[in-house]
C-alpha cells in the first residue's frame, strides 16, 4: 500500500526564510530562497505529526503528535534537538490534560495554546511557567507571537466574540495577572490572526473568511479592510508583512 503523504500542518519560521510541514510521514523542512529541502524527520523517528514549529534556523523543533499513526500524544509538546548524537533527541516535554492546539516559539519563550487557555513558559533552559491566559473557546488554537527583540507581543482571541487580545510580554510581570488590551475586530468568531515581525500590525479574519482587517497595535485603530471574495472560505494561516502592503493568506 502506498504510504500516505498528507500534510497536517504548515508553519513558517520567525523570519519567514524557512517553512516546516507536519506530515503523515513525519516532518519536512524547506528553505524558501532558493526553494529546497533542508531536512526531514521520518515516520520511524517521530510517527505522524500534527503540528511542528521551528525556532529560527536552529536545531530545535517543537512537535505535537497527530494524524493517523502518531508516536507522541496530542496532549504533549516535545522539543526535538536535531544536533544531538544518537537516537535520544527529545530534550524537553510539556504535558497537559487536554489536546495542544498550537505552539509558538521565540528565542526565550514558548507559547502553547489549548482550547480555552494560553500558557507562556521560559525557554529553552530550565522552563518555568511565566503567564497563563484564559480565552473563549478557541478550537483552532489561534495565537501568534512577535519575534522582535523590542516587542514580545502575544496575540490571541479575546473573551468577546470576534475580539483580539494583545499582551506585550516585555511589560508584563511573570507570575502576575496582566490585563491584555482588546481590539473588537469582527462581529463573528475569529478564523485567522497574525502579527507582523515588528509587532506594529495585526491582521485578522472571521470564520466566514471574506474580510481581512489590519490594525495598528499602538492605536488599536483599523488601518485597512480587504475583501478576499464573496464566497465563504476556511483560512488556515496568515502572514503579515512589515507594512500594510504585504499580507499572505492560505485558504480553501
């Protein structure tokens, strides 16, 4: 029987120079310019994978099991260090009581989204829980994390339908409750969200997928509204450029 090669998830790295695919056959990593395969983990090593996240272009990957033949549980995030010799390349594990829906990395933090909660840990040395945020039902695990050194902006759905919450982790104190500020972006549930690399812009779309809106993170004002089309569509991921002239969406 031919081996399934389905893609369960796709993520770009922090500077969008690479992307990684979580697949039924493992993980594949590609360089973008020029477009070429950079590396892979086969099914024997990691099983089928539901989610994968890169950290820049380094040797660390965050993996979540999924698909038809997983080797790892969907309630755990495994950190894979490909630079280690031998077969023992799993160096960290974060385990929860409910399925992990998304993972985001930056050089000193990891963000893990469950259906109703967002966790932020220090990373990768001696991980410690820094923050915990409640959300409304978030079945897609929507969240994004700015990689900028100046802004550590975390973006996720607010408690109100169609709203965005933003927290600058630079200004928040670990272990204390930090009130996110809110943008009322849509009237219906969110389908996609993204923050640009500088943390100056956020983009969002509702589950209907017809309108994409961009907001300034300082003023919280809407800058532009783009119409993707009139027919509803599912949005899977978005990339927001450094200014309002660049935005990329993957739809079906």
